[in-house]
C-alpha cells in the first residue's frame, strides 16, 4: 500500500455511533478519549469545543490533532438538528422549527428565542410599567416530540407523544439557538416550556441540565434554568433532591379545585392538588427565590373572581409569584382568552390578597408561538385529537 492510499483510507469510528455524545460530561469524553488511545485531557477539549465554542463539526476543533479530528468526523460527530423553518414575529420573537438530518417530518421539534426587553410586562398598569432594555435573550426549548400529558388547550398535547428527546438533543437546541443570535445578543435564560413535559423525560432532562451548567461548557447558572411542569409530583421531588432547589421551578396550575383542574390537565387525576401542594411546600427554595405558578386564563372556565379567590386560598403558605397567561389561540380548540378587563380583575383580586402577579404579554401571536403549533401545522397530516381530550373539551 502506498502512503497516499493509507492517507485516503477512512478512519474507523470507535464507539460513537448511535451514542448520545452531546449529552456526555467531560469525564465521559475523557474515558472515550483514553479508549481510542488519546490522553484524557482531550476529553475536556472536545467538551469545550462542543459546548463552549459551539463547533458544529470536528474540523473546526483546531486544538485537536488531525488524526483525532478525522476520527470524530468519521464517527459523524455534529449537531442532530438542522433549521427547517424560521418564523419571526413583529415583536422580535423567533420560532425555529428543527428537523433531524434524515428530514423525518414527524420528528420535528420547536424552540423559541425571546428577546428579554419585550418580556417585562411594560403595558401592565399593576406592575408599575417595568421595562428593561437588554440584549439578553431567553430560549424556550423542547424536551419531547409531542407530549403525553394531553392538556386541553395545548397543540403539543394534541399531537400526542412521539418520543422522548435525548439529553444531547435537548442541549443541541441551545447550541443552535446561540448561533442564531445576532450580536450583541446573548442567551441568558432557558425555559423547558416548549414541546413536551420535561419531568416526564426526567433522566434526560436532568442530564441536559448538568451539561448546560458545566463550567467547561456553556456554564449557564442553574438558577437561569426554569423547568416548567404540569405537576408530576415524584419527579418534582427528584428535581429538588438532585439540584437542591438551584433550578427554578414553574408549575402549571390553571385551577385551584380538583374538578376544574382535572378537566384542563388530566395529570391532576394522578397527582391531585393536595399532593401537589405538599410537594411544593417541601421544594427546597434558595434564598430570595420562589416558585412560579402558571395560570392560563380561559374564558368562562377558570377566570372568575371566585376562581381567583380559590387560587389565593390555595397558594397560602407557599412562596410564589403568579403568571397569568391569557389563553393563546390554538387551531381547532374552541376556547378563548378572557377580555383584558376580566384579566385585570382577576389579577387585582390576587394582588389584593398579597401576591405578586404578572400578566404574561402574548408573544408571537402572528407566528403560532403557542407550543406545538408550528410543528402541528408542519406535520404531514394533522393527527386526530385523542378521544379523551375531545371528551374533556366537551365537559368544559
Ligand atoms: S401544556 Fe405542556 S404538559 Fe400540557 S400537553 Fe402541552 S406540552 Fe404537554
């Protein structure tokens, strides 16, 4: 064999095919490096290239020897997503539809970039017109393709669960989001509030947090990460134990009585309000931290003053802030947001009871910003709404 033949021979990948290496921590990369005859410190270098410097392909990892770069290239190391569709709202919100490299339309997910200067409730008469100019961006990421929870107003719930995302697939959304930012923007917060229930995919969600917060990578502070859940009590406890309250918790409540809440969120049958309250009470909050209570206001369902009073009673004894979210319109869901006057009356009632209450400004209405809607429209055929969801809608 001539030297040129040897040079053109493909390098055999070792142990990375089908592996979720974007969800690996540095020590796992180091173990892999040793297994292919490289020194352990190469593991840290690869991790830094992937998560700090956002190298989308091994060729860009200039501090690695050429043979190792070739090895990683042959193993297909890179991001699992490519940008399929981008929608940009008049208010600056950018919604990205991501698809895997095989183009499978059923495996698409969504992620949303939200410039923070628009997040601060500037039109809200009750919060003093807060407005903060900033180049910071929040990103809303997905944890599953579709969702199994079946919340009655949600497009992702209507899609049903296709599959859980791996930790690497979750992390790669942020990498793609970060390279999409326009200078001097920077990613400051992550909210697991896109498609899926992150605590239904707990192991991968927890691993993704460890990767994203690792000081050799993106190094995002854990308190800048919000996990939003519909109320999976045992997994909230697991999150509390694993991250000791450093991760911010947001809970979708939507009603303070079991009958109404079960109609809106079926998970309430399994973990009713009494269990949820006890779980939130024991969540280990750090100093000057709170739990965010998400409450979607639906006209005629949960938006009355009696509902607000019930909510105020239910929250007593918890350290919380409340986000009121006038329902985002969703295709084929015959539910509406209340009028602004009704929203403000609800807010006033809670504020009079002593709570911090914000009305979340609707973002990106013109680009289907409610979670799952873009994927739903892009899906090859609209899935039938599961019968159970249709029954609950009829009950509301
Ligand atoms: S609101 Fe969240 S938990 Fe409920 S169906 Fe939608 S994605 Fe799932």
